[in-house]
C-alpha cells in the first residue's frame, strides 16, 4: 500500500516589513553601483567610419575623450591612458567640459600627463568652462604643453600618412559664442572633415543655417562634406534606465548617445563621456572612451 502524501503547507507569505526591507536592499545596491562602481567602469568602444577598400590601407585611428569634469585624477583616468597606449591612435580629440566648477588647469595638466605627448591632439570648450569662468588662456597653455591645440571657431588641417584631415572646432552652443562663419571659412579640399561640437543639438542648428555671409560674400558650406561630427554633453543620460534617460541637459536635443546617421544629415556620434555633473552618479551609462577607425 503506497505511503500517504505528506500534508501540504501553504508557502509562507512575505510580510510587508520583509518586502519593504528587500526593496530597500535592492535600491541600496543599485545606488551603491551608481555611485561607487559604474562611474569607474570605463568602456572602450570601437567604430568603423567609411568602407574598407582593397588593398586595405591602415585606417586613421581617432580617439574621442569628452566630459572629463575633472575634480581629481584617479583610476578611471589612468585606465584611459592605458587604453590609449594600447590603441596607439593617430590623433585624440577632446570635446569639451574637461574642467568642472571646482576644477583647475592644474588638474587638466595632471590628466594630460597620462597621454602620450607625441600623439597630436585637438580640443574644444564645453558649457561648464564658460559657466564657471575657467581661465581659458591657462587651459590653452596646458593643452599646448601636452601637444594639444584648442580650437574655438576655427579649423586646423592635420596630415596623417599622406592623408589630410580638416578638424573644425565650434564654441559651445549653450554657453559660448559659436561662429560657423569663421569656423568654416576657407576650409580646403581634404580627405576627411571632422566637426567637433560639444552639444549634439548643434547638428540641427547647423542644418538650418547652411548659408552664411562672410566679408560681404555669400558662402555656402555643403554639410555633406563633413565626414563625422563628434559630441558629448549628454553623459548618455548619466542615469539611463533601460534606454530611457529621464534627465538631459539643455543642448542635447533629441540625442542621448551613440550613432545618428540619417540620410542627408551629418553623421553624428554622441559619446557618454567620462565624468559626472550635478550629482556624482552613473547608472546604465558607464564612462566611455570611443575609438574610430577612419577609412579614407
């Protein structure tokens, strides 16, 4: 005769107190990650621009650093230096908000010392340098000593293994005085044209103002000549919940992070950047060092 089934007992119910305690523990874990873990969890992303052709030449390797918001130089910044040493880029661009309101050119010099001084570098300003009256002359001097040129509404031409790149740097759209007429004047014919603009919404502003008056002449700048626009500013939302960024700064527009390559528009990449602003939290948006293989 088979043994009788053991008496069944209802599963214990989770009390309200235990539920609240579990919820608080989960929230605490998420908060800890956002403050102590993710802001230091550097991600290196890599992107191809253009098409490989046979025989396949070595691409021009470009690295983008943005939104450092330097309050100190620590482990995440040393990881940037190590990653760049491994990647050996042909040039580095720094797309604004390097210094925060508590930052100083001394901190910028400490960070730039982590980068190879022989690698050509170009930088622009962001909104925070303007808002908090960073000494731009001192900042420029630090950049120059580190082999970096600060571009404010101007274009530089850089040669890499017989290929020419125009690099245009615009002043910040939110807090600065961008001057596209000056920046785009007399851009020569080149193999590629890079546009550095801190705020990604600058892309839409430029699309509405293609024709400029320069010295009583009319200049039409064909935006299709721009190979790539690089921006930061958004921090990828800084707190990004499953693809939703509840807070974005003015100047972000419809852009949060990653690629935007609609037909007929300037190809744009928005980096998540490195640091934080307003509150020292990153969640769902870890720091990013972006590398680009430019096939010219």
